[in-house]
């Protein structure tokens, strides 16, 4: 279903309190084994990005959005690129929100309320 959301999270108990998501997994391997999805978003600590990207490269996922930085060094970047190219994956590195006008507006509004 296009509206399905899947969370892979180590602290499922806490996640259950804040998310109404129906499918929750303790690790990406279980998620990949049980689900089919078109889009994956990686919003985890940078050291985990490489492993996640390499696992997702071997799935049916069509688009991967990864928070910046993509990885920790140039060697990892080449390894990731080779695997993604080999499997025909599209990866988008998300880095453009810092100066997005709505975030700036929220900041200004917040600061105005704090005065």
C-alpha cells in the first residue's frame, strides 16, 4: 500500500508510544526480508549510513533519500557508489533544508514568541 510506513528502530517500545506505524522492525535485515517498498529514507547517525545503503542497494527499493553526510570517508563513498550504480539505484542526499524559507519563518516566529 502506498500509505504504508515502516520503521526500523532499536527502541521499539518508545517508538510504539510516539508512532502509529503498523510495521516495526528491530533491524533492517528483517524489514527487507518482510516488506517491499519503493522509497527508503535514511535518517540515522552517519556511521550507519554505509551499511544501510549497501543493504538497500540489493533490494527492490527505487529511491533512497539519505541525510547528509552520505558517509564518513572517500573510500566508503566509492564503495557505496559502485554498489548503487551496479544495482541501478537513485540516491538523493538531503542537505537543502537549513535555509528553506519555511524553516527560517518557524525560527523567526519562535524567537518572536520567546521575547
